[in-house]
């Protein structure tokens, strides 16, 4: 951008166009016909304006400036058609700097409008670039050739296209010349028609049958004889026989993984200890293989503190029942209890009642369950 000095623009003989502002409530509507078409002199005339009594001269001056100075949105709409070249927010703001507008003066809404304008300009550029690319792409297939050198020299455009060299093979050098001469091209090495014109001509002649047949002949070496299919079948049968033989002689051992360790220390800690399957490796179906519980014994370490502690069990799996202690069978600690019906599942509950501010407490308890030939002992942490 090139900035002007005011002393170069405003001189003694400068022609001014006076514009009278007779109120503070009217905004000037700027468009292409009245924006910077000449040098204007704005004159504030409030002789017939009913001025509010609380307005100071400074307030009037500020309102006057807001009236004659167009908003950033209006300035951008008037200037954007002149924005050319590089497209970025900084470049767009550079066009607004003669009006004392800088990036920190923009609001979020104005930023969005400028950003949308940049996207539109980029889309227009890409569209125009694509059109020019298509228009000029044909030029890369054309090379100029001058015939009859002298005063009456004539320029020809010689086209280069893969269609013209497609029939050139080492086996038959003259195939390309013969086929193209059949279609009326006397100088196959200097084609004076484009690829689309060539296709149109051979299509009108014989629908391109001769040309396509010649192309097939040049590719015949890529086809393998039918006898090879028998070889492939024999190899496939032999390979299948070898795989079945190796499978019958497979001596690989089968290992069952029971537990996964993530460190050597965790592995050595379980040495000479009884371990159990991890859940991800345990394939036991506990719904059918689970042992049946017949009786049990519960012991506890408790402190009632004048309250009460009641123990119970249930064999139900219904959550609506297991969370209601009224559905539990009450048992006494340190005494054997019998299940009315053997079950593979059992859940224990403790009902504590406290009196006063000192609560009843169960420090720990243990259960031993009789499952027939063996027993289960566990000591849950409360």
C-alpha cells in the first residue's frame, strides 16, 4: 500500500465538496458512488436540531465522528473488490490500514466475515486454476514444426500422444506404420491431429476394431499358455500333501496358561505357593462344575458397644432380595449352620445396630464351608 501525505493532497486550490450534517441521529450510507469519489468537507449544523441538554460539546463531537466515519464492516465491503494477490488476514487488514484500521480493532464478527471472504477467494482461485489447467494441458502434447523454410515458411503443430506409440514393438517395427496408414495417416511419426481427433477418425472408420486388435497382438506375450494350468494344479496338490504330512507328524506340546505375570519379582513371589487361574485363562464353567455347599461355620471378631450384630446368609442371586436383610437366614457365630438345600452360591450379610454415639463394629470374620470331600475357607476384608 502507498500512503499519501496530507500536504500533498490538501492545498490552497483543492476543490472541496461540502456536505452538511444537520442532525446526530442520521447515518451516512456509503456505496461505490459516494465513497472517496472526491474530497469532501463535512459541516455540522445543529441550528434546527433539538439537542439534548445533557450533551457536552465533546459528546457532540464524538457522535459527529461516528456519523461521518464509516464502520469497519462497511469499509471492508467497499474495499474487498480491490483486494488482490496473497490471501491472509494480515494482507486483508493491510488494505484497511489507510483508514487507521489494524488487527486489534477487529471484532470476532468482523474476523469471521474476513475469514469467509478469504475462503471464497481461495475457492475462486482454485476453480480458475483448474479451468486454466484443463485449457493448457493440451499444449504439452503439441510441438511446433516449420516446413518449407524461407519467406513462405508454414508452421505445423505436431502432436505427441501415447496412442501413437502404443503399437511400436521390437518384434514388428512396421506394425505401427501399417495400422496408421490404413486409417489414412501418411506420416505416423509426425501426427498433425490430437488424440481426440485420432480416436474420432478410427471410430468412424471401423469402430477402432483394427487398432484394438493390433494392440491385443502386442500384448499376446503377456498371456501364458493353457498348459501351465496343469502345472499349477499339480503343484497345488503336492503342496497340500506336504502340509498334511507335516500336520500328522506335528510333535508340538500343548501348554495351558494359568496366570500372567508382568514382572520377574511377581513371578518369584509365587514360588512354592498354591496359585489359581486368572479369570481370563479360567475356562471352567462354574454354573455346572461348581461344588455344592451343604453346611458352614462363621467366626467373627466383633464389638457390640451395647448395640446388636446379626449375621445371616442367602443363596438367592436376585439383587432385589440380596440387598434386603429380611430375606437372609439368621445364623449364630461360632456355631455350625445347615443349608436347607445344597447350593453352589452363598452370600453373607451383617446387620449392625448401634446405640448412642459409639457404633457397633465387626473387625473381621471368617467362614468355612463344607462342600463334600473338601472344605472352603475364606477371610473377607470388611
